[in-house]
C-alpha cells in the first residue's frame, strides 16, 4: 500500500536524510524540521504526499499544516515519467517545524499492485 511507501520515506528521512545533507553533515537531523515533527505532522505529510502522487498535476503544489504543532509544508509534483513500464513521479517537499525549514526531492514509481515505492532519481546510478 501507499502507506508502506510513505513509511519508507519517513524511515529514509530519519535514518539517511537527503544525500546532499548527509554528505555535508552526518548530524543533518539536528537542523532538519523532521526533528520536531509530531505523529500528527507525519500523518499530514504522508497524506499530502499520497494526494500529490495520486491526484496532483505536474507543477501543482499541495500544502499541509498542523495548527496544533505549528508545523507545515508543501509538496510539489515536479514531473511525471515512465521508468520501463512503471509510471513515476518526482516530488519536492519543503517543510517547516520547530523554527527550521528544509526540503528534498524524491522519486516514486508505482508498483504493479498500485503501491508507490521510492526509487533513485531517473538517470542516477548506484543511489541508495
């Protein structure tokens, strides 16, 4: 299900972070908004990514916010493309929490069962 892919994204954010951030600073989480996300923030982000992948047009930006925590963000669909026979989408996230701002770009490809899975960006070989 899509929720598993979103949970995979969240695990990636918490363990590896954006590749450029990891390369620049192994303690990237100290300066990442995700450090301050509540469970409700993660749910709102997850729903936003789900909506973007399934419904948004290329170039469209969706927003999420949690008035209780003050956290918020944007998810922008950058482009749609095919990888072999799978539909794929690149999305950029920009989030704010705890006075911090940050973002990254992720590529997802739809699996035969309908689930979306994070994949290396098109044209990038050997990315984790």
